[in-house]
């Protein structure tokens, strides 16, 4: 894997919460400042920040809330 650094970007979710997303970008040493760009080793492991569970397909069909005709 290529050397990379991490940028933390705010993301507004659909339920009006701001999440801090970790975006991996190619390593550029002069940009690492501890404010905008970080080394992956210097950050704590992510806890509950993944968006994958939001996009996971449903196991059961969504309920139909339309009125009967």
C-alpha cells in the first residue's frame, strides 16, 4: 500500500448531525501539521464513525405507509 496521510473532514448527515470523516490521501510530508492532515499512527482508532452501516441493504422490506385505495 502506498504511504498515506489522513484528512478529517466534517460531514453533515441527513439527521442534522456532523460527523468527522477520515479521508486517506497520498502522503505529502510538508502538509502534515496535526491540524488538517495527520499520520494514521497518530490518530486513535475510529469508534462509531463508519458510514457503511447506513448504506447496508435492509434484511426486511420497508413498511408501506401509503393509505389503501
